[in-house]
């Protein structure tokens, strides 16, 4: 699973008379979720949210051996029983096409080979990587609203680069259906900021963790203020292992078959759709800084904030539309 690191910064209690926020949290998709919302009826939606996320996991979680995606990975074709597999495939194809294959959920055999999936293998050699690359390519997956099948039984899907964003979208849609307008949904660091933080009367403020942080000592590189926008981050933070002094991060480059090796350390993407944003942060991380910036300039509809390494330290890049809402910590 991809780990992402956007955190809710905190609350302002300058207007104590405002509505009291409701907070629920739990575990899902191998990570945690935290939801804050305002509801005049003070309803507690935790049981409903947990039930909904359980169904999403039964569809797209590769760590669940009985999930629909796991059954697909171990077989050749399946017919959808739940309404979650097809939309993830559809949006995966959208970003796969737009990123020229930089986002490709058929990297599952490589994810496992590098030790970042449910079937952890030994450190692969170049021959093993070359062999597994033959199984990578989203064009080898065929699907319609009812079913999904593949051209080779060995092809497998990994939704680690899109699943948490999709889960956040599902929760947000459910709460909106209950009449909730002001909320902050966060699932594994991905989520949606809707309406406003009624405690402060302002937009939701979140922090983006500095890549120089350690798991024990985390600090922020930037703050962002959001209203009715999703937020996702992919980065080479803590999900890596080290062999002979070399770090191997979890973002796999489908073109090379190896963990992405470039100077890009963190990518945050903001959009109206958390699923799409989640896929794009994965794609941009795999591309590296120069290709990512070039693509962003060709696609002004994608809002992103990049953190990368330079000989002088950390550098940053923000797209034009998100820049006014960012505060970078110097």
C-alpha cells in the first residue's frame, strides 16, 4: 500500500459558540481513517462508514484474499458483485492514458517482487525484473460495467496507488447523501475537504510533511488551505527498505520495473475527485521532477505541489492555481 502524509493541522477555538465538530476514526485498507464533520443533528455515522469501507475492501483490497481483485489476480476473469471495482478500473484507465502509462495498476507482480505487496518475494535480480515486466501493461486488462478479464492469467492488479483516494470519495459521497456539507475526510492521508471548518469559519488547513522527517520526528514543509477539494500525497517518506546503503522506495516505475529513482521526494495533488488525484500523485512520482513539471504545464487542470532534492537542499514547485493557497515553511 502507498503511504501518504497529509495531516490535519488543528483547530481554532476563537468562536466557541460555533457548532461542535463530530469526529470518528477507525482502521481500513491497512491504515487509519479520521473524519471530522459538522451536523446539527449530532449524528454518529461510524457504524455506517465502517460497514461501507468493509464492502470497498471486499472489492479492491489485495490484502484480502477473498476480495474481488484478489480473485481476479488468482484467476482469469470475474463478474462484478459489488459496485466498486468497475469505477476504479475506469479511473485507472483515464490516468493510465493521460500519463502515458506512468500510472499502471498492473505493476502488482513487480510490487510483490520488491517486497511492497502481500506476496513478498526476495530481492529480484535484473533477469527476474525483465521477466515480470512482460506482465505489466494496463492494455492487457479488458473490462466493461459487468466484468473484467485479462489476456494472460499471470497478470495482476494492484490498487495501492488509487484505492485510498477511492475510499475517501466513497465516504464523502455517503456523508453528502446524509446532508453533511462541512467535513474533512482523511483515509491514510488522502481525503476531501468540503465546505469550511465551522470552528474557525475558514477553509480547512492541512500540513504537508517535510521529506526530511523521520517516523518519530515529523515536521511540516508546507500548509494548504482547502475548500471543496481533494488532497493526496505520494512520497518517499517511511515506506522503503535499505540494502547495501541504497534505499528502495515503494513507488514502482512501470517503464523500468524498478523503484523510482529520481530527485522527486513528494507529490501532493488537489482536485475535485480524490480517486483521480491519488492516481496522479503516483504517476508524477514515477515520472520524476522534470517530466512531472512538463506534464503539469501541459495539463492545467491538475493542481500539484512538488518537493524535490537539489544540491542546496529541498526545492519546491507549485502549479499556478494551487500556489495562492500554499504557505511554504522556509
